[in-house]
C-alpha cells in the first residue's frame, strides 16, 4: 500500500525485465520504489530483442494493443512516467502516446535513457522533429542522464523542465576498500572484463582484435572475460571460437546477481569500447566503479559526464583495436600496477560511485520530480 494518504495514481510506461538492458534495470529499480508512494499502473514495452525499430507484423499488432491499454489507463492516471525511445519507429510510438495522453501532457515526465535521439531522429527527419517539438513544449518534464545531454532538449522545451539525474550502481555490487586493495595486490593475470550486451557498436569485436594483436608474452599476463547476451550468430561463433582456442579468453553468457558481482569484483579492468549510436550513460561503467575497476572506454554519448581520462581510467579511440592494444600494453609494461596507480584509480572510482551513483540517489531524485507534477 502506498505510504502517502492521497493515493495518487501513476501510469508507468517503460521496458522492464526480463529484458536485460541498462534501461530496463533502471526502470525496474525505479518502479519498485514508486510502488511505495503511488498506485501504479504498469505498461511494459519489452520486445525480446536488442534491435531498434519494428521488426515484424506481430510486433506492430503488439504495439497497437499496448497503445490501446495506454489510452485506457491514462484516463484515470494523475501523472504519467514514460521512457522514450531513440529509434524512428520507437519515436512514432512515443508520438502516438503523447496524442493519447494529450490532456495530461503537463503531468507527464519523460525519461531518456540514451544520448542518440537528436542524431537518429531530430536531425534526420524534419517532420518528426516538428512533431516532437510540438509535444515537448507541453510535457511536464524530461530527465536526461548528464549535463552534456541537456542540449538534446534545449530549445525544444522550457529549460526549467529539463532535469539531470545520473544512473547508478546497485548497492550489492559495491566492494569494500580492502577487497579492492587485495585484488590489486596480485594482478597477474590482469583480468579485463567486457560486461554488456554484445551488440553492434559496443566494441566487443574491437576488444577481441586488440587482444589477438598482443604478443604471446602479454597474452599470458591477461585474462579476457566477456559477459552479456550475443544476438548475432556470427559474433557468437567468433567469441566462442576464441574462447575455445585461447586459454585466457572466457565467455560467461548473461550474468546477474551474485555471479555478476563476483565477476566484477574479481576484475581489474573494465573495458567498454563503445561507439553505439544510442549510447547514453552506461550503467555498466558505474557498476565497474562500484566494484573497484579501472575503466577503459570512449567519449561516446554521455560518457564524458562520468568519465575523465587518467582519473577513472584511460580513454580509448572508437573503432580502434590499436588504441585498446596500446593502452593494455602501457598498463602491463609501464609499471602502472607496481606503482599503485591503478589501485588508486580503482579506489577513487569506488568512492565516486558511493558519493554520486547509488540507487537511493537515483530514485529519490526522480521521485522529487514526479511529486512536483502532482495535481
């Protein structure tokens, strides 16, 4: 039963588990908190695929049924929370949602779990841009993940309605300082982790190419661990074949819970060489911070809001196995470990995550915005 006496009703529209993405994780964490404050009606937009867009006739029928449900449930909602899409088909779905909920747009909070909608929709399709601008000027508020993403909506809606709420790491993934110091005391082999869905643009193939370019001596000083779902059969074959051929490459499949914590806690380096067009602020990077990992990543999307080169780890170039290979070689050959630099980075990352990127901060910040929209 909600804690408040008003029993306000909230319509919550998002993609939820079992879909395994950063967005679905964040939505589920928020939903569980909101149920303690509101009467919540839930619309789950999960589609069982990592591909963006409309992939089949059955998906179109499914979306139409969901839109019907949105209209019916919106009639009794006091506020509406909507996670918006970044694909063209997804944006059309969002536009239809705005139309169906038009009378309550001033009490709608939209949440962008990404950083690509400006380039993938607004700047490519003038008609969609105009339609979005019409509705955005009327919605109650929008949440973006970092300051660099504010410009996506600046000029398209009142700046006072744009709110910055960064992502988080779940509490159970935080390692204590002694645990972090212990794993860096012995760094041979240096364990490098790629933890994300292995989809086009995330950089998993570039990481594998970088590993293969190392000489055998350096390969023997590294363990390369992959975790996440693989959608492409070609990528799956390549990763599994590499794991079979190289004794220092491991593929763990999809990991959750204690298995995920163990993998993160045991890793020295987290590598996400992403150039994914929809990238926002990867939760996996914040999870790596909480677990005491040094991070290798790119400046894609909103990553620059949470990552600083030579502070949280090392910046790598997009689509560049050579860049990954160069940084890996530097970490192994230039004494970064023996000098304690990586240990200090890992401890700093853990402290940063505890101060700024916890679940409690995330949910309380969004709850505050939702409460401001109450009628």
